[in-house]
C-alpha cells in the first residue's frame, strides 16, 4: 500500500472519531500528493489539491520544505497548475511563517525576473520569522547594489510588517461561559492523561473540559446563539489556569472559542478570551499572550469589610464574599479596548487596563507575542544595516526607576540580564527583554515545543543559551506504544536542535528519565541566572526560574531571550527553632498557612516572586520550598543563600553534571563541560570574595514581608483538597493546610506516594531509616496500603546504592523497576506493598499511572486537583492529600493517618532536616 493510501485509511479511521484529516508534516506524503497534482488524469488529483493548499503544516517541517519548493516551481513557470496561479502561490508562501518559504521568497526576490522579484518583495515585507541566514542574504544583496534588497530592508526598518496590520477592534462583544466554580486547573482544559495527543490539535481538542460532552455542547450552543460574539471562558470565584502553563490548554480554548490563524493552516486558532474572579494564574497568563489572547481579572466577587476595614468572616472563619456583578453563563458583555473597561450594556463594570498594556495590545494586534519579538529583532537588524536610528514603532519598554531605592534579588537579576534598555537601574514593573541562561523542555509539552520551533522556522539553539535539557520524565513510568511513537522522535529533534536529551537518539547512553526540574536544578550553576522551563515547577533554588508554556520555551531556545515585566517581590524570613521531629516540608506548608493568616486570607504571594532567605539549606532541600511556590500561586521564587551553602550546592551540581558527561550525554559543543567550567568559576569567585552570593539591597522595597515562626510548627502539616466542602470554590485549593492531629489518627489512607520533584535524596534516606525503625518497633514491616516510591533521578539511585540505602528499600519492596523491561501498561490495581518505581514523575502527573478511583492518597507530590492523581468513583470522591515523606510512609504502614505519638516514634533518631534560620546578614 502506498503512503497516500495509508493516509486515506487514516482519514477514514479519523472520521470514526469525528475528526478531519490530520495535517501533513512529512515530506514523503506531500511529495506523493504533488506527483498526483501534476498528473491531470489522476483519480486523487482533486483531493490532493485540497490537501496541498489547506492541510500542510507551515514553518520548517519537511512537508513545508517540499511545499515551498513546488510553489517556487509554479512561480517560475517550471510547473503549471491551473488551480494554483503564481499569484496564489505567493499567497500560499505568505502563510508559511518562514524557513523554507522565506528562502524561496528570497530566491525569487533576488533573482533576475524584475516583476516576480517585486511580488516576492511585497510578500517578504509581511514576514517576520527571518534568521541570520536570511538577513545575511539581504545584507549581502544590499551591499551588492540590489534595489529590491534595499526596498525590503527599508520596509523592515519602518516595521511595516507590524504597522500595516489592522488595529484591534475598539469593542469586542463576548458571551460568558462559566467553566467551573473555584480555581480551575489547566487539567480541565487539557488533561494530563491526554498528553500524548497534544501535537494533534484537533484530536486533543476533544479532551476539553476533561471530555465532558455536555459542557462542550453547551459551549457550541452558545456560539450558535451568538455567532457575532466571542465566548469568554470564566473561573467563577477562582483563578483560571492554576497548576501549569499548559499551552495545550490555551490551544484548546482557542480551538473552541478563538479565531482561525489562517484559512490555509488547520486547527491553529488564536485570540481566546479567558477570565477569572481572581484573574489568571501567572504562567497561564503568559500563555494567553503567546496566542494574542485576552486575560481578564474580573474581581466580580469581593471580600466584605466592616466599618473598621476588617474582613467579615463566617462561622468557619472564611471571608464572606459579595457579588459585585454577575457573569453567569450567557451574559453578554462588551470589552472596550480603547477605554480599557468592561461593560454590561452601558453599565461600566470594571477597569481592565491591566489586560491592555501597550505590550499586550501589540501581542493582540500581531496575533501573538512571537511576531512582536521577531519583529523587534528584524527592525533592529534593518536599522543597523541602514545606519539609522530605530524608528519608534513598538510601545517603548516601560522603565521604572526609583531614586534612592535599593534592588530586590529579582530586580538585580533582571538588571544584569536586560537587553535593549536605556541603561537606567530598573525596578519592579519595568518591562524587560532579558537574556536566558538555562532552558528546559519536558516530554509531554516538548512535542508542542518542537512544533512551535518549526512554526517559527528555527533550526538551532541560540548561542547565548548556556545549556538546555529535554527530559523524558513525564512518560517514564509507562513505556507504552504512544510513548514509543512520540518520545524518540522528540529526542531526535531536540538533540539535533542542540539540547542535551534524556534519551540519546543514537542509543550511545542509557535512557535517563530524571525529573526535569531536578536536572535543571543541577545544571543551573549561576545564582544570577534566568531559567525558562516548560512546566510550572520550573523553580530553581539558584537564580530565578519561570515556568512557561511550550511556545515561550521555544522562543527562549530560538532567541535566547524572554520578555516580561520585572515582578514585585515578597520577602520571606524565618525566626524560632524547628522541633527535631519536623520535616522541612512542614516548613513549606506552614509558610503558606502563616502567610494567609498574617494577611487575613489574602494571598500576597500570587503573581509575585517569593524571595526566601533560606540561608543554610543546600540546593536539593531548598528546592522543596521553591518547587511548592507554584502551589502558592507565586510567579517565581529566589533563594538567598550564605556563601558557604552556595559553594556546597555548586559542588554537588558540578559532580552531577560530570556524571552526565561520563555517561556520554554531552554534545559536540561541550555544553555540559561549559556548565562545569562555569560552576568552577563561580566557586572561585565565592571563595575569594570577588563576587559574593546574590543578595538584595538592605533598602529594597517589597510588596510585603512575611516572617515565619518555626516555633509555631509543632506537628506535621498537610495540604488537604477538602473535597466535600459545601462551598465548591473552596475545594481543591492548596490553601487548606491542616495539622496532623486534625485527622485524629483515624482517616483511612488507600495509597501512599513518595516521589515527584518535591523529594530529594534525603527523602529516600528518611524512607530507608523509617522502615528500619518500624521493623525494630514492631518486629516486621507490613503495609496496610500500597506505597509507590519514585526517586526523582538516576543519580540519586546510584548514590543510594553506593551508600547502602537502596538495598534497604529493596529488602522491604515487592517490586523493583527494571529498565531492561519497563512497564508497557499503567497499573489499575495495587497490592499492599512497596513499589520501587523508575525515576520520573509517576503518579504526580496523572497522565500514566493513577490511583484507583475513589482512593484517598497521601502523597509528597504537588498536585491535589480533582482527577489529577485519583479520579472519583461512583461511591466516593478521590482525594490527594499532600504531606512530608515520614507522614506518607507511616500512613501506608498503618493504613490510616498516624497519631502524633506514632509519628514521633517512627522518626525517632532520624535527622529530618538541618534547617535553621541564618544568623548572617543576607542583604547588601
């Protein structure tokens, strides 16, 4: 059977799923289609024309190269297709977004046919995705006296590719659709279990609202009732898009409610309208900007205040909310982009100017942030070549300088990494283009990142990026057919692009499924670094890290830059002394709990950088704090460390990078060796005092300062999803932190999980020692609930083996992972025993392994959202409680939550953490 007939069979199979033909990205199939187009008597010619014109992915896909070449033949008259005139061929090229299409346009524009050259030039003037090879050709042609090249470059200097675009509508009518009450996780929009289909946008769109067909049909009905309006998706009484950046979530919202990007490119929509009572989660809001969308902070419910200005609370101490205006499903509202206000009819409801900053409006006009980033670079190139100043076209970057005010840690990092500024010292609120040092791509979003790179015609990583890593952690626990089909292809693409990859496409080193955040935490060897990663838990304990959507990751890989406002900071310091039986995870939870208490239930962390003066903890354990800041809804976090502590962290990192080198993971450019060298240089700077560790200025200004009293932490703290709360908006938040005694030692636990990015080597050693303690106390170790253990990295497993702890874990386990025979199917049932699983994300992701429906899970992980780790059963809601390793382990041995007496006995003699507040001044 030919490749085309295989495609026809796939089309029939997709029809059964209610899907259209899959967009074409392969050269072999498109070459066959072109062959059939050229044969005027071919029975498949008409369909082939449709596929060629309307169903080929643009950018640098191999299909795009074949398409561009054939369009060039048509333009030059070498091939004649009556349905595709040369003018139509130019139009097709204009929608292909760079790479081979730009090469063809340059070939024609710089060719000998003057009439065709002018047409090609007119198309080129609308394009922004040009790279050095393209701009070098134009520059060389200009120097050779080409008038066409001069004309194109002059157009670029005026940024006509942007200025000639239509302005955004002054009034946008929307009809509301409440997608849920309370915080809405991106899992609702793009479930983790459907990660395998994210690169097939139409197929993935079927999982919207977790496959809830009733909700999907309600949305379709709204669109039919209001064909002239956009649908605004809303999180009522909550924040939209918590949990992760999830570009696939925004893609799904855009697919269902947005505007088609091009009639020649299927299933790629942009400009979604998304809102929440408490706005949009920070990293999800960035993703909205990538698609040129609108993200609104509605504030349609507010806390009631008494005459003294205090928050009024109910009998349970919860703030009482008052509805300021209704956004019930089906409400028609008007967004006025000029006045930057939201209206219901003629009644003004809310100032929404934060959603319509000059930069965000540029994203909307350009159809997304990529076009603006590339447009600015292209205008700068053209102006430089012509020797003229850059004409002010784009909104000037906002620069805020406050005389006499010191800098927070994040302000210092951005001032150091900023490009294209006036040179003034910048404070929070300034909009900055900043160079990026480290970039991370994980495997369930990586396929989209590779697509984004192809769409923006990028072929190689930016030379200014110190290092980048592609993980295999989110598909580690089950090596099924979907993973076997997708992951090797992803690893090959990213390896060729210049990333260090967890799997070697050539098979020279053993596959590594290490959790991406732990790898990035090791390869970040600069406390002044900026890190961008394709996951919300990209939050390193060195430098400042931002979780991002797959597109922002692609942009960072291609350009070495990221653009954003410098965030405000909240300073967190500690006082008091930890009790010997407390774990550092309890400090993390207590930080969130005490912060909410100190600020009357207001989350001052949301959307800001948490500057935590951790002082004495090395990067491994400090990461537990920074990692959880995603659940605190912070934009990022920065650890302020003592010099000696930072040196120790860098030595650990250097050693682990060296192991990666010895395994053969470095590339031809010696990226990993370069990171080792950078770590050694930084260690020397710290030891000699040439450049001490990153510290804020003593007179820096913070949005708020929080002091955590360690003396108040007297028992383990548990984040509870409170699944049966009468107020639906209070369920599945991370703000409900309860002490262990709340459960009275009686709450049944069906499954325990020690794993995810929240644990480190110390957790594995605690587990081993606890098992020995329990055996000494009871004579044996018997599990009354399954305990799943997934170490985060192979390095940790190797270190545990060298130190004897792995043998202890194996002794008590009923299953040990085997890399030579990885599981091909996810478990649906668990026995009451210890499972030693392959390093990776495992249960935390919910895309492969899950607990049994209706289970109560006690886990060290980060996610407690409905359906993430455990689904509901017909009889009982599944719930995922989050706690420290000792609590999880003991809960599975007992089959219930422990009492304080049982807990203290189980951890007797174990050093859970060495954390104590620094006695040194951690400011400059």
